[in-house]
C-alpha cells in the first residue's frame, strides 16, 4: 500500500468515529429532554398562578420604576431651584445663616 492510500483509510476511520460520537450525544440529548419534560410537568401544576404572579410583579416593577424616576426628577429640579436661589442671594451679598443651613440640608438630602 502506498502512503496516500493509507492516509485516505485513516481519514475515513476518523470520520466514522466522529459520527458514532454524534449518535451517542443525540441519544443522551433525547434522554435529557425526556427528563426535562417530566420536571416541567411537575412544575406545570401551579404554572397559571405563577404566571399571574410574575406578570403582576413585572407590571408593578415597571410602575414603581416610573414613580421612582418621576420622584427623582422632581427632587433634582427642587434642588436646582434652591441652589440657584442661594447663589443669587450670595451675589447680592445677603449671606444669612438660613441659606447655609439650607445648603447643609441639601447635601444631606442628596446623600440619602
């Protein structure tokens, strides 16, 4: 036998081995799928309630997110307004203790 012929035979052997492996993995996959189906059946007894609960929670989360965003925006606007007012008072030279106290409150609010 020539070298080329030997190489061809070896290549064929390799290919066959690969195919066998594929078949085995397919069988394993099938078994796994069956197992998964059984698990799903167990879970599915209560799936409607779960779905409803999930839907409600998602919707509530969205609602809460919107409310939180709005609340943050409002707070930021308020803080900006207050800061502007304080800076205006400073420019005019009306430095009062009240303004300083308000500034401290602002910082505390931002941290919280």
